[in-house]
C-alpha cells in the first residue's frame, strides 16, 4: 500500500485543525452564554452583593 500524498496529509491536517477550531468555538459560545446569563439575570454572588450595597446607599430609590 502506498504512502499518502503530501496533499492528503495536508488535507487531513487542515481537517483536524477545523475540528479543533469548531470545538474551541463551541466552548467559547458556551462560556459567553454563561456570562450573558450572569449579566442579564444577576445570578452571580458579586452582582447580588453589589445590588444589595446600592439598595443600602440609595434606599429612597427603591421605596
């Protein structure tokens, strides 16, 4: 059986690179959705604590 050509090797390498890039993009999208959820819904402890502090500093704004 003959060895794969340089073209076949390069095509396989590029295919692997595309799959790796696709997996990386999927991970980034998942992370961005998590950040979006935190920012939109304030589900992070630091944001909740900051909101509570603002309530204490400006109580008249929340009456």
